[in-house]
């Protein structure tokens, strides 16, 4: 897997963390952690977008973040998982995987930011 796609995956993980932080943070350090997660998430997504197609990166980022947030709600916060949600998440994942598969990785070699 290309290192830029790894950046997108890690950015999506941090997206899940900051979305959870927005909902559950109530102290100074929790808000600082949320802000740091926002920064890391968007920084990694922007860095990956410099080398990969922006539309695909954003779709994968948001799709994985959405799936991760729904899973975290279910696994850690006791939100019930409904069949309709599962079906829609599977459709979303199919779209994200499809976009990744049909997108050419035209990584620009030697480009410095």
C-alpha cells in the first residue's frame, strides 16, 4: 500500500477521535486532545491530497471516518446498531473501496512541499 493511502487511513482514524471528542469532551485537556486530533487528521489528509486525487482522498477519508464513528458509537458508547445502518454502511464501504480501486495512484515523484 502506498504511504499516501496510509496517511489517509491514519487521518480517518484521527477523524473518528476528534468526532468523539466533540461529543464527549468536557474538560480542558479533552478539548486540547480534540483540537490536536483535528489538526493531525486534516494535516495528513492534505498531505496525501498533494500526491493523490483530491476527490478520491476526501471520499475515502469521510467514508472511513463515518464508518469508524458509527462503529465507535456501537462498540464503546452503547448505541444500538440497526440493520438499516449496517446495510447503508456496507453500501458506503463498497463505494469507498470502489473509488480506491478505480483511482490511479499517479504519485508525483520528487515534489517537495
